[in-house]
C-alpha cells in the first residue's frame, strides 16, 4: 500500500466531492465557518481540472485526498493585512482535503512537495479556527504572513512557504 499524488481526472470527481463533503461536516462539527455554503462544489473541481491544477492522492486505486495546485497569481492575495515573505512567483494550494481515515499520513506534505516542483514559493490560506490545517502548514515550514479576504469577504490567515526556509 503506497500513496501517490497524480493528476486528478474527471472520473475522480465523485470521490473528491465526497471527501470535500466529509471535510464540510468536520468543519461544521468543530464550529469552523469554512466551506459551510455551496463552496466547494463539484463545479469547482471541474474548473480545477480544466485549469490542469487538480491533484489526487491515491492508494490502491482509491482517491484519499485532493488539492488544487497551480502557479498563478491569486487575486485574493493582492492585499494582505501584513506582509508576504517576498513577491516572487508562487504556486497556490487550495481546496486541500484528506479523507478522515488518511489524516496524519503525510498526504498534505506530499501535496506541498508537488507544489514545490512547480515554484520556489507556495501560498495557502485557511480560517483562523481551522487548527488542523494551520498546524499542518506550520509543521511543514509555512509562515503566517497576515490576513487576506476571500471572495465572500471573510478573513483567512495567509501563509507562505519558501524553499529558503525549508526545514532540514
């Protein structure tokens, strides 16, 4: 049994969406006001695939995690209450979700490694109450840089990782 990261495909959408729904239920149970509306929906996964940025974590043919990774300028990151580590090109990691039975198995770190194959800087964001995501980001060397606001106007902590800060 080995987990691998690969490009997500259209056939994976139902499994990916089920993992997102599982994350949505977890957030609701933990009183985390993230992903509590329609977002993310299957159409968001479809859009990710059209942009060639959807990645699946797979074990024995079963999708156990998902992340959108792409080198792009995210307009939500244009304004930060704080300061990014640098203004160099970066990859974004969005919609990261891991099946409950696979949390703590290093999958998020595998997604980070995939992002680092694309850029020397990686940015991500999460809600301040999403302690598990914050812990994962910080444990992998991300630095909290300040507050950004997503499309619906809600605040998120903006994180950045640079290869120069890579833990040894």
